[in-house]
């Protein structure tokens, strides 16, 4: 159900969780044409902003467990959007880097994500939490 439809049917006072789930659904739908999940998009965008991203740092930043991130990264490597490299000094450390294809797909992700009305959703989430609205 879209936000507009929810309001039309009298469900405008949604909880924070319901609003976050709506936003997640909108984001998922916007990313479907480029065959990227929201978690994959988050990983790709994190790696783009952090040139020396390590697996453990990425998992911590995105609040996912390392085994979950490992599965996502495995798919991203298979798609040739990400490369993995072990540290020379400590083989337990794995660095992540975007490939050329990964650079292209992150631009597409940003364009698709802009289509999601995040400003309105974020304001509703903050309002529901009793915080000041974004300006």
C-alpha cells in the first residue's frame, strides 16, 4: 500500500516501524529495474564513500552481521561490481573496492533512489518519533 493510499483509507498515523517499512518498500521497488536490493545498494554506496572499506567496518556501519555481508558481497563480486582483496600484513582483513562496473551501478542507484520521496518519508518518521522535521 502506498503512502497516498494509506492516507486515503485513514491510516495516516502510522508507527515509525510502519513508515520505515513503507520507505523500504518504495526503495526496493525503485531499485528493481537495475536488479539491486536495498542492502546491496547500501553496501555499494558505502564502499563508494569509503575507499579503504573493510568487510568488518562495512558490516558494522550497515548494522548487519558479517555472515550476511559476506553473502551480499559474494553476489556483488559475482556481478563484477565489487572486488575483494586480502591485506598483505593480516590475511584476516578483507578490503572491498568498487570495480568500473560498480562505479556505473552506484550512479544508477543514486538516480533511482532520488525517485523515492525520501524527504516526505523522513519527515513523517521524525514527526512520529517526536523530533523536529527536516528542513
